């Protein structure tokens, strides 16, 4: 399996090996491999105040029939093969928790406490579990599907149909709109008090991403934009978005709230954002990054 790594952060998907069943089988039963269990979309963390990810080996698993259809080879990190499995029985989940002195927890609240490389694996494992559970039946003929290609494809079991289903992400734009020394932020009513974020929305079929930026900003805030420039992207697999981060300049600054998504939208100065820590969205979000970059670029 020699191959030049192209990974940026040490995680390599090794997609070429997904069809090699004997290699995958050998690595799954290798004590040095890492298995990430998912139960009801929750991830396994230790029970300390600052929980960390807990991984398994095949020895920690007793009822292998539980997860055989959800086993996914994620890739290799620091030369360690990583697999994700869905633990769908409560009894198995309970046995694992006892054995590892750990609990299955909702990933989003613990993400800021877990290192970014562990987060990347846990998010991906959680997503694969979500995707397999959502694609148990063929969307074309309604028959059962089965997992294939190390968990990266589901195939319709009706031989006359044979439709293949692949995991995918939905593109969404997120935009820091500025007007002179102010930027446009909005909030939804269920967010923590005082928190605002850059405006965002999904790209519609047939649209370019720049068209989506102009449409979404206008629909949500009434503001028209120009000078739309791409900055960064962030996969946000809750459940399956790919966030595409932009900056844009307002042609006019009159706000007229539109499609009921936002409770409020306002123009903020750099000073206002610097002086009120409640305004910023969580550090792990691309919105936080776009806002901080703008605040720091005077
Ligand atoms: Zn089918």
C-alpha cells in the first residue's frame, strides 16, 4: 500500500484501498487499528470533566453482527487505520461504556474540548453513521440497500435496479458583508442571548455560488452586495453541509428583514465586536473566523 500522501493534516483517506477486502479485514482485526463507535449518533468519550475521544479495537466488540452493514473504513492517521462502526443495540453500547469507563455523548457540545484531529475523525464517523441510517432503502425502487466499497457506497439489492448511492455534502454559503467600518451580522431566536453570526444559506440547483451569496443576503436582510470574494471552506456535517465562506461589500446598507429566518440583523463596528464577547459565534465555526479576520484587518 505504498502511496505518496496528499493529506494536509496527517489524515489520508486511502480511497484506493476501499475495494481490497483482504487488506481491510486484516487491518480491522489488527490490535493497532482504531475503531470509532457511534451509538444513536453519539460518540464515545471518557467521563472526565474535559472529555476526550475513546477508541476501540476489535477485542472490545462482542456482537459483530450488530454493525457489519455499517462498518466504514475512514482512512489512515499517523499510520493508524481508522474504522467507524454503528453500535445499534443498547445492550452492546452499554457493555462498551462499562468496559471503557466512557459514555456516548452528543458531539457538538464536546467538540471545543476535543483536539481538532480527533474532532475530524469523530465528525466523519458520526456522519457515516447518519448517512448509512438514512440510506437503508433505495430512493428509486424502495428495495433494501447494502453497504459496499468499505462503507462508501450503498447499492440497491434489487438486481433489476442496482442503483448506487454515494455520500455527499450540500453546498451552503456564509458571508461577511461589510459597509465601510461596519459588518452585517444576524441572529436566530434560538441562539444564545446576544450572539450574532454572518448570514448563511444553501445554494439552490442551477445557481453559481456567487449568485447564491447575492440572493441569500438580499432575501435575509434586504441588502444588495457586490465584490463577492471566496475565502475559506468548512465541512459542517450536522448533518451534511459544506460551508463556503465569502466576503462581500454592501451596495446599500438599509436592512429589511426578509424570509423569517432571522430574528434580527444589524451593522456592527469592530469596536462593538471587540468589546462584547457574547456577540461572537463559537470558535470552531467558519463564521467566527470570517468575523475575526475582518475585525483584525483594519
Ligand atoms: Zn432500487
